[in-house]
C-alpha cells in the first residue's frame, strides 16, 4: 500500500497519510514513539487499526514538531514495516 503524506497533527500525536484511493489514514503515537496505523473518518478521527505487510511511504513529515521527530525516528527503526 503506497501512502502519501497529508499532514501532521502534533496536538493529537498523529501523522496523516492518504492511500491510492484517497482514504485518510494516520499513524498515531500509542506509547512513547511507537506508532500504529489507523483508518480515519473524513474528519480525521481514528476508527480502527489497519494491518498490512508492506507499506510504502512516499514521503515523511518535516521534523518541525515532536510528533514528526518521533515518527521519523520510529520509521527509521522499522524498515520492514514501512
């Protein structure tokens, strides 16, 4: 699944992406730099977890806030996941 960066929400510790069908998903910080991929409603609220063996991120957020920094660090440590 190829995901394209949509935005970062530092207040809710989320990094939003869109898939090929323009569905909104987010990686949410679940515990100190551990992220979970979630399918989101149109207004950006997480609905349920998404599990896929191969996730291709087209881009990562600029490291301009704590959520983005934690996400980029997590992603670098999890090459088999993302």
